[in-house]
């Protein structure tokens, strides 16, 4: 992963800089790394899923957060911005900050060329250190394809893949289902990933 700033920053320094910045960055154990810009498809997929989740959980004790809420991963000393997070019950805030949570149950990432390797490996490994984390969705924005990881035991995760438009994804740990047709509604695969985005900082999104 390319690191753009070599000096060490404390978590407090990162939060100060982030509040004043014009763009979002992630913090990984002392390093501040700018996030690659999103695409129309990335935004559409995250919006489609969040809208359906929010409606489904209208009268249930789950919360949905999209994009701008930070997650603090204590064991990895990492601040990150998952595309979508689902919480059971009330959010636990870090140091009473209303923009940083600690207890997601489900995390969703929409993959791009510059982030897909990081999302599948290092980021997933970091997420697995969160005690409340039970399920992970990786959604491809260049084709119909979703990987669903669900926790089955200590250090054990099951994988299910979806790649047909007439399939529906049923979450394992909360009562929710969405068809791939609805998930990819208004997504145009021919207009994804510009060369300029692919050349952006690898590893964040």
C-alpha cells in the first residue's frame, strides 16, 4: 500500500486534521492515507442498499450508517469509513464522539479497482478484531457479483457468492433480504472505473 505521508500522527492529530480537511482520509496505526474518490456506480449501489435497509428496519432495533460515519478499530489503531454499517441496538461512540462508532454488526464495502485487494484482505482482517462484527458484504461495482462472509464460530467464517440477477441476498445475522436486481438498480457497468481512479492511492475506499 502506498503511504503518502511518512511522519507518525497520533489518533488525536488525525481527528483534528480530518475535521478541517476537504477530503476524507483513513488512519492506520500512525499513518494518514487519503481515500480514493468514489464513482457514480459506487454511490448508487451504496444508496440502493442503504435505502432498502433503512425502510426494512423502520420499526426494528437496527441502525444503518452510510459513508460519513467513522469506525474506530481499537486493536488495529485504525479509523476507517465503511460504505455501509448495520448496528443492532444503540451505537457505542468512541470517547463520546457522535461521528465515531465502535460496534458494527455488519459491514458492507463496494469494491473498486484501487481498493478491492485491501478490502478483501487487510481491511477484513482488521474488521474481524471487532467483537460485534458478524457479517461482511463485498459488492463488485463492475459486474453483478457479491461475496457474503458470515461468522460461524471463533475464527471461522463461511463464504457465499452471488452472481445472478435473479438471486436475492439474505443477510444471516439480521432479518433482511434484497434482490441483486434491486441492489444494482440504475447501475451501468460500461461507465465504471476511469483510468484516473485506478491510478489513485491503492488501498482505500
